[in-house]
């Protein structure tokens, strides 16, 4: 069965009504996945402009009670505050605390995993460092008895950690650790998902490394994306971006019988100061209709942005 949906931001300042006022629209669109976003949440009195406190247990459980039971595949998007690439012990400690809080909230929601950005990527040699950090966080996760899994996300910029294959390689050495495959990020940083061969190569390695099924789905993101010289510039709507090959990627997944092994969240949005018609929900409905049709797209006709080269 298809697991597909959008993200909803939550924090201490979100009223329960506001958190779920999109619910009737989700039901109308017949989507069945929700990613609760804690993107700007921080621990304690951080006093950082633009940040908000995490939602409380009471708030979280009230939201869950309002959801129709067993209808939604739930996940969490952790805050920007998490970095596994930092080498400063204090920053790593702070990251772990924020991850820990996100995992706890994920469990309150009954969410399957916590997606998070692994950090910036300045030195080639920090691959073993990230591996060590994530391994330690996984041990911590088990020690605390959290159910939600960690799912670091493929970064959209060249200087963000990390590309698809690096991340799979690292997660593959850590029990329970998944990755979040954001195809728009993968595309933006030069990943070869513009050919069937490139997509198949990814599915093959995912099958080698993870045990994916309808209860343990690989988190996926997609959206419109503006790509610049350094990779991701910003998210937009599908029709207004740099030609993310979403029809090709999802056609290959469909042909390979892979849709029952992934959970798809749409992160499309109207960029600030732009007036465009549509939102994440209208884009996710487009994907859903595409997948429910007989249409298959086997080649990419777009222009892959401003990239000078492709990785793999
Ligand atoms: Zn994403």
C-alpha cells in the first residue's frame, strides 16, 4: 500500500486546532502519512530568534487522540539544531539532547522515525567521525528505550552531509538506522537520478543494506527545487523548480514494486515573496494521481539545473 502525505509544523505555541486544521484536507486528498515538523524547536531558554519550544507531552497526545486511529503513517522531522558533523563536544552534546527530545516526541506520537539533517560537510575525513557519532547516538537511543528510528537525510547542498551513497554506507553499519532519501536534494547536489540506471542502482543498494517492508518503510521526501551552483537553493512547487525528475524516479519505484517499502512526504512550498498557486498538498495529490494512473515515465527530458558534473 502507498504511504504518502505532507508535513505539519508543531511546537509549544501551536494550538491543537491549528495543528490539525489541515486534517479535513488530508482526508479529502486521501493521503495517509503525516510528518510532524519540529524544525525550529530548541531545548531550554535558548533565546535564539525564530526558535520555539518543543511541544509538550499533553499537546502531542491531544493531537494523536484527534487523529483517526491507525490511518496515518507518522514520522517526525527533527530540528535544525542537530549536527552530527560538528567536532566540538559541547555542540555534539547539544545535538544529542535535541535528537533525544525529538525521539521522545516521536514515541509520544507513535511515529516510525525521526528525519534530521546530519550537518555541514567541510572536511572529507569526517565520514568516520559521523559514523562514530551516529553509532553513539544509536546506543543512546537503545539505552533510553526509544522506539522511533534515526533517519539522517540526504543533504541538498554540496557542503551538507551527505550524498545518498555516503549516507547509506554509514547507516548500513548501524543497527536500526535508516536514511531519509530526499530525491530533490539528491538531484540538487548532482545525484544521478535522471536516468533509470541511477535510480535502480540506489534501489539495489537500499535492498542490500536495509530490511524494508510496509512496517519499516524507507522515508522519502520530494518537492519542487531551485538548484544553484552549490546545489539546493530553496524548495518550491513541482512546476516551478529546476526539473526534479519525480515522474521518472517514482515510475521506477512502481515498476520495481517498491512503493510498499517507502513512505513519501511532499515538502513543496511557495517560496517567500512569491505568489504561486498550490502547496504541498496539491503537489502530493499530483504524485498520487500519477501513481494511480497507468502512466510510466522512463526518461528525463528536463534540464538538470546549473550543475557542472554529476556524482553517482
Ligand atoms: Zn527533505
